């Protein structure tokens, strides 16, 4: 019986991607808020002028197939992320060019998607006029939907970087970790430990609503009902939620608490420790948004908490080259763009007839990218083989390998 609170959260070794069948600041991307504790790289990509959002900023690669890369280079909130992703794409193209066993099939045209759906649509139109056979990007969900609408009329597929599930559609694929994927993986881990009392706490935001929807669907898919679902207006309400849940925690009616919002995680950890709820054997679960935030390991109440994450070896593999070339450590988003470029270059996709067919892109066995195995579904949503990490005193460590 659910209760609701009145409180208002490529082949990594081979590097080549193949068909399986053959902040000093923060910003929002779709349902997630990301922070980047680094300065913008020195070797940053040129930013298109605000009045010319469709103009190509840079072209790299020498292959016969044109692929457009749309990134929000002139969006003040996303410039650092866009620059890092463009740099990741450059590394991927450099890898292709340097590898004698991989043909250079594509040329990437980097374009500024601007800060609005209209500017992204304009950039997509310009890319199509330039002969693009595939569009990679943009980042925000509303921009991906706008670009998808333009590209669909031309019969050109889109591989977007938003993690807003509603942006997906047939022909508009999302190369990102979606709420549905991380929730499904998290609950599968909980079930493997014998847990059945599944509760969750979500912020009263659009992102929280998306996570709650994914949670309810995932719980229903395994034939259970949520033990409780709580919503909150701010992290300070975590204490009240934990106190309200205490009777069910003590009896074991709640044995798992899903807290996907990284910003609220420390407050929940502190509340669980203060009330002694952590001693009840509660399994605290986070989301992929928790990854690479070293501050979480400094919260005693979060020690032992688990969360899903992409394969960390891909980011480690490009870190030295990225640091050397661009003067800073790469964020996780760099691997997303890296994977997209390698995927776009795959011969069975880029040189097929038609190019980038839906049948090839949605092969059930999927692909192996910098962040591990992934696949696209017919509805455009993507699925990743996510690992499970556990928070410890020195940071987070993988305790279970990636699984789809």
C-alpha cells in the first residue's frame, strides 16, 4: 500500500564501436542538473555568433558522409558542456584517423544550436541543406524535439544527447542515461538482495516528476506496489520524511529508499544517520546523477549507499589524451560525444543503403561504446548496461558489473 507524504526529489578495450549483431558552475540537461568543477578548456571550439545559430563552427574529418553535430555553444548555461562535448568528438575523430583498421567514413560539421528550440531548428535546417545524413545532438530536450521535427521531414535520423525521455521518438534516438534505465537497474539490484519494500523520495520539480513516473512504472513491471512515495519542496524536508517513514523502516515494510536527486542526497544521509534509520538495514539507492561527485563520500550517512552508473573505464581511457590536448580533465559528457562520433562512422550504418537505417540503429544486441554497452529502442529511447557503484569512505567503487 503506497503512502504519500504531505511534504513536497567502444568496445572499451578495442575503442571501436561495432554493431553487436555483426562545473565551476552548474546547468540543467533535461531531467538532470550537472555541475562541472573545472575551468573551460584552453583549446575551446569557436563559438558561433548569437545572430547566426545555424552557421558551422568547425569541420573535422574527411569522410564522404556528412554528419552534423549540434551543440549549444552560445548558450551561457551550457557553453562549458558544449565545449567539452565538442572536444570529445574531436578525440574520437582523431582516433579514427589514426587507426589503420578503421576507415574514415564521415565528416563532422559542428554547428551552434543556440539557446532555444528555434535556434536549434534553424541549425538543423542549415545542416540538412548542407547534405547531412545524420544529426548528432543537441543537448536539451526541447531542442532535440525541435530538431527531430525538422529532420523527420527530410528522412534524416537524429541521435540526441538529452536525458528527457519525452524527447525520444521513432527516428529520434537518445544516447543518454534515461530515468527509466537507471530506475530499472537500481530496482533489479534491490530485488537481487531480496528487498521488496521499495520506497522513494522525489523533489517537487519537473525532473522529480519524470523520476517518479519511471519509478512507478519500474515497480509495476516487476509486479509490486511502492511501499511509499514522498515528495519534497527542498532538501531541508528530508528530516521530516525520514521521521515519517520510521515506523515502516523499523518493521522492514520499507527496506529500500530510492533518492535519485544528488543535491538532496546529503540531507537524506544526515537524516538517516541522526534518526538511526540506517541501522535498520535500509538500502539507500541513488541515480546515475550521483556519479563523480566526491562530496557524497564525505557524508557518513551515505556510506554503503548504491547507485547505477556507466562503465567508468571509458572516461579513464581518454582522460590523459584529453588533459594533454585541452588542458583540463574531461567530464563524463565528453565520452557521450566520443561514442556518438564513433557510432556515426560505423560502416554498416554510414555506408549502408539507406544510411543510418532504423533497423540497423535499433539492433537488439546494440553497440559497445565508451560508456559501455547500449542500444536504441524503436521508440527512440536508449538503454545502457549500467554498473552498480557503492559509496565508501574513499569514494565510490563498482560492486557489480554493467547489465542491461
